[in-house]
C-alpha cells in the first residue's frame, strides 16, 4: 500500500499487537491500512562500511535472532530480545514498535479524555502517575513506550519514511514538549526502514531494564549503553534511557563524566549519580531515579570489565 492510495484518517496496521488492543477498546476507530512487506521494508541489509539498514516490517524476534546484528549491534539485539514476550516479539515489527502509542492507562481508557485524545489536560499529572515520567519535559507525563527507540537513539539511527528520505530518530520522537502525539509522523507517513550508523572499532554495547515483573511488561527504566574502553579508559561512551521521560533520553551529563576518564569504581559511581541530572520527578515517580542510577551503574561496571 502506498501513501498516495490511503485516506488521511486511516491508521496503518503492521502486526497489530498494539493497534488491536486500541481497536477493541474503541480508543482507535476508523479505516485501517494493512502494511504488506516490500523488498525495502523487510529484512536487514548491510553497507560496505558495516552499517545495517533494517526494514520497518522486520519482526522484533528476527532482529533479536540475527547473528550479524548481535555481533555488530549487541545493544540493539539485547533490547529486541528483552522487550514484551516471545509471542509479541514474533509478530511485532520494528516500525510498529517505534510508532506504538502510549501505555498510559488514562490514554488507553476510552472513557477518559487526555491530551493525546483531544483533551485539554493530562489526567495522570494530578491522578495516579506511578509509572509516569521522572523527567517532566512536557504537558503529558506518560513515558515513551518504545524500547527500540531508546536503543536506536544510542546508535544515531535515521528513519526512512514514505515521505522523507531520512530523519534522525530524535526528529521522529521530538523533545517531549508536544503532549498530543507519540511521534512526529504525518497521519499518512509510513516508516519504511531504519538506518544504523556503523559500529565503532572495539565497541561493546549492553542493555538492561528495571521492571515490575519478570516479563510481559514495559520497563520502569531501561538503558542502552555503548562504550569503547581501551587501556582502562572510556574512549567513547553513549548512554540512552527509556521509561523515564516522554521521549528516550541521552544521558549527556553521565557521558561527560565518563568520556576520557579511567574506567574505575569511583568514576563509574559518580557518573551513575549524574544519570539523575535534569530530573524533575512527579510526586510518585522519584523511585525511578534510583532504578535508573542502579541500571546505569551496573552497565558501566560490566562495560569496564574486560
Ligand atoms: C505484554 C506486552 C509487553 C510489551 N512490552 C514492551 C516493551 O517492554 N517495550 C516495547 O517497546 N514494547 C512493548 N510492547 C509493545 C509491542 O512491542 C508493540 O505492541 C509492538 O512493537 C507494535 O508492533 P506492531 O507491528 O504490532 O504494530 P501495530 O500494532 O500494527 O501498530 C502500532 C502503531 O504503529 C503504527 N505503525 C505500525 N507500523 C508502522 C509503520 N511502518 N509506519 C508508521 N506507522 C506504523 C500503527 O498505525 C499503530 O498506530 C509490549 C506489548 C505487550 C502486549
């Protein structure tokens, strides 16, 4: 299906693992357009520089199981294998993961108005926001739901759409100040593929999440970490986090505390504390900062260990 042949009010359906729930509840209504795989929208292709391009209709399970992805982008593979359940991963697509809608229970309730459904305020802000943001960057306090978006932010991914030859993952997600949407796609704009930057020589990458139960749940906080550690020094470090803000965040202060520094216990402990920089937790979400610091600390210790 091409964008030219659809109506503006229609909603794409890839595997439907997110959309079907909203259709059942009545949060999503109107016509659907089922996406069919085309050569550029499914599978993984590799550039001469070792950079991967992943089709938007590639399943999360296929990404998790791809040995070349696991070797070149272990943080992407671990993020893919860590989300949802085996059944969901088997069906769910990369494009659907990036464009999935908020998990906020007020948004998912068809009887409650919220900013993302044309309402004038965010009911979670003054209501039960236990699972909401700890970095309050906009009028809506729901954390961005996409695990793959946080991992792709760590890899400077570019998104190829039916209308644009390539936008950064940051442009796709925005800065969190627009509380009315979860992404910057036009209604008839389809994600076709995701281009990753080539991995760095000697790079290692890890992913970890803090979660309220062992699986089948979105994380309370999650982090993708990339590092090049040579001669006991952080030569390169990139940290991105999900579950804590309306968009996945780069932990810039934390990165600055590590770049060029010795990969020792004191540096790591101080850098992990810096993961909290800029946080503005809601009355019920301060606990997420403890989880975030703990996850970052654990990943850094593991990256520093040869
Ligand atoms: C129990 C459970 C736990 C989960 N845990 C996690 C988790 O920890 N982390 C996480 O990230 N996700 C989690 N998920 C969500 C799951 O990953 C998403 O439902 C799935 O990735 C959506 O992919 P899909 O192909 O089914 O998308 P669909 O349901 O088909 O579509 C989702 C949305 O994206 C749009 N869309 C789909 N494809 C495109 C495209 N190519 N271009 C533009 N728009 C498109 C659709 O219009 C729709 O609005 C969980 C789901 C369940 C049921």
